[in-house]
């Protein structure tokens, strides 16, 4: 059976558009809801449900960043007090983190995206969503230094989910940005709390109240995942850096940065990324049904750290410039 794309209606959705795109063949399935931040909230491969989705909070719209595969742009994670300065202009963002003290996760996870392309072949199916701030969230324009256009393509292959991102600056002003993904990988297929997690990271950002101080430290035992640790002994909510690939695919330009493995060694999920993803957030939610391994192009609060002269990964596109990056998740059974 070749890959196909169909559309289904979710009548219990909170939004006015409950249509979801379903990419599938006989062994793989991906469900994407364009209205809810173009979130790929369900990925099934080889009979395994690989993404955690909280049906109550996701379909009600209460917590769209706590399920599936949220896209975080133009900044991932937090901006301190929701305030920053760029080219001598002061900005104030809504304080929407859980503590209502900081801005969090950008504009894209909470707003509808437009589908601009879709296709299928014998070996894959894909769908491309676009978010253009001036068209899709004009109210956000006073909150960020420049207009921004982003396209994300989900490409489903056998046992592989590939995400291709393109960011463009359509404005006449410079565009600072960071991009992150917040995938919730289910632990049950990999042994639950006995699953082994590995991350190729030698250092981490020191955090106080979930915000980086600007110091980067060598990983200590609770954060040293280079040789693998059982999930059951971990408490994670950390921004890891000093990333190095366990292996590198030079043809694709992707490095394998992290993996979750069944203790019996018979099933493994690996996370690959292009070089610009220089940070990885490792997070265990309180329910512990999933682990979040989140590739970021910058750390939290990067725009304020950059103002202090700290290399936090903040990227800047000049008018008309574009940036591209790729990540992939692979299931090995």
C-alpha cells in the first residue's frame, strides 16, 4: 500500500476548523491539526503509538504545547519577564508561562496555520504548513522586531518522521529568531520507566527559575546522559548544550543527538538534527508517560542573553534572507 493523505473531521475540537490531515500507509500514520499550531499530535509506526497526546487539554485548547509535536517560534521556551530590547526599542510580551511570570514558546503553537502544499508517493507522504505573522497573527507584529514567515513540512516515511523548516524575513528590518520543537515521545513502547535515554551533550545552561543565568557548566551526574541512564532515576528539566552526534550522516547533513531505547535492546527511537540545532531540552513531565527531547537553535531567553554579549544561539536574518533546518526521528524495531 502506497502512502496516502486523507482529511478527517474532529467534532470535539475547540477550534472552528477541526479538520486534521492523516498521512498513512499500512504500517505508519501521522495526524496533523493545522488549526492548532500545525501540531503533529499523533505518530504511529510498526504498531506503536510514539507521541503522547492529552486528549482533554489538547482538544479543548487549554494546553496546546503539552501534547504531540509543538512548534516554538520565533522564540522557544521563556523570555524573562516577557521583556527585551532590540535596536533600542523596548518590547513587552504576554506573561503566559505556567507561573505567569515570563513569556513562553513564541506565537506559533497557539494559532492556526495554512496548508500550502501536500503530496504523496510510494515511499512517503508530506504536508507543508505556513505561518506568516502579518497574515496569520497580525496582533503579534508589535511584539516582535520584524514580520516573519515560516514553513514546516512533515514528511512521513516508513519508521521515520522528518521535519523540514524554512524561516524567511519578508520585512525591511532585521529578524531575530530562535526555533524549537517540543515533542512528547511516549515511554511505553520503550519500557516505560525502565527505558534508557542517551543525549550527546557535554554541558548545560545553569538555570534559576527555569531561566539561564548565562553560565554554561559541565554536565553533572543527574544530567550526564552520554552513556545512558534509566528514565526511572531521572528528574529532567534542563537545557543541554555542547552537543555532539553519536553518529553523523554526511549525505543528509544530520547528526544523531539523542535516543530512547528499550532495556532489552529490541526497540529504539533516535533523534537526528542538522548542525544549527545547538541546544537540546530534556524534560520529564510530571505524568512521566513521555519524555521530551527538544531540539532548539538557541537557549531560553536568548534575545536577552545576546544583549549581554553571551552567545546564546540567537539567529538574525536580514531582509529577504532565509534559513533552513531539518530534524528526523527514526524508529528501529
